[in-house]
C-alpha cells in the first residue's frame, strides 16, 4: 500500500474521475442508450491490455505500491488511460472540429497531459523504467521518460479514437443487441492493436534505414500536430458543458506541476521546471480559449 500522500492523491484521482466520467456518459445519451459508457469501459480494457503487455511481455517497466492490482497491473492505470482519452474525445466533440481531425486532436490533448505528468509520476516511483542505467537515467530522453512512452501514447490514442469514432457514427443511435455490446469492444481493441503494431513496425523500418534516433523519436509528434492546428482553425464549438474535458486536464496539469515545483523530488533541473511551466501555460491558454470560444458560440446560436 502506498504511504506517500502525493501518490495516494494520484491514485485516488483515477478512481474518482472514472466514477464521474461514468456519470457523465450516462447523462450524455438517452435512457437505454449506453454507447458512451461502452466507449469508456472499452478504453479501460484497452489500457489494461497495453499495460499487461508492457509489464509482462516487454518488461518495459514495473510498478510501485498501489491500492488494487490485477495480474500486477494497478487498476488505477487503465482507469487513468480511460479518463484521459474520454476527456480528450469530449473536448474535440465540443469544439466542433472536422471529423477527420478529431483523432489527431484527441491524441494531441492526451499527450499534453502525459508530457507533464509522467516526469513527476516516474520520480514519485509510481512506475520505474527498466532500460535505463540508474546513474544516468534522469538525463535521458524526456527527462528520464523514454521517447517510446510518448510514441505509445500518440498512436494508442490516435487509433483508439479513430476506430471508436467510426463505430460511434454507425451505431450510436441504432438499437443494439447485448451481443453487439460484447463484440464491438473486442473489435475496437483488436483493430487499435493492429494500428499500434503497424506504427511500431514503421519505427523499426526507420531504424533499419539508419534515420537518426532523435528524428525517430519526434516524427510521431509531427503526425498529430499539423492536423490539430488545422482543427483549431476550423472549429465551430457546439457546447459549453465542459465536465471532464475541463477538470481532468486541469487536475493533472496543475497537480503535477505543483508537485514538481513545491515538493521534494529527485533530479529536478531548472530546465525541467521551465519546460513544464511552458506546457502548463500552453494547456491553460488552450482551455481558456476553449471556454471563451464555446461560450461565444452558444450565445451566438442561442
């Protein structure tokens, strides 16, 4: 069991946010339609599968103390995956951006949270990366977090959102049998895994072609950033009911930053604080713009 209050708050937040997101999914649809709840629960299952592979197959990392574990995977982690993905997809929906841009925007918004959170969570011992030598690990990649972690975040969210939105368009307002509720999550997870596998193989191809390591690390960022910027240019907000799209990123951004700056953590450099300050500022400006834009749109069309 964890004893550090900072860790306990992180873990409890995942459970609380998941419960609140479940409540939000129920409010989004008509009685008897559980589509958004299905999406959220599918994200939990997908996140658990990814964590199981990362821990037990790839031996990429291992976890510290947590509350509830299933096969050595803390339940809070896939719940956190689901909450962040749900909040990102809700933000894209509320912005009214072109449909083809939404998976890219979802990935970009989720990545924003993880860039600031992972450097803190790693230093708290929530998880430990196994590929680093202890003497130099805090200086490597993204302040001690492997570039591959962000590669995974980018393409996991991208493909999950792309495939989930495809099924949402086809089945959201259709009458669904119980069997369909069982089949759709399996298909979404399998297709998302195939997409992630293809992205990983493309990364290996770049290595085989002797592309510089930094270019291999950064190319996924350039996959999602241009479509996200285009999306903002053509956004037509449709709702000012923010819910998880506001309080999920607000908590993770501000809480992670507060721990980084105001509590003792190992190997916190001035550069790390400057970079995380820039991430917090950019995220805050985006969400202030989001609030202003959605309120203005709702007043205009009311």
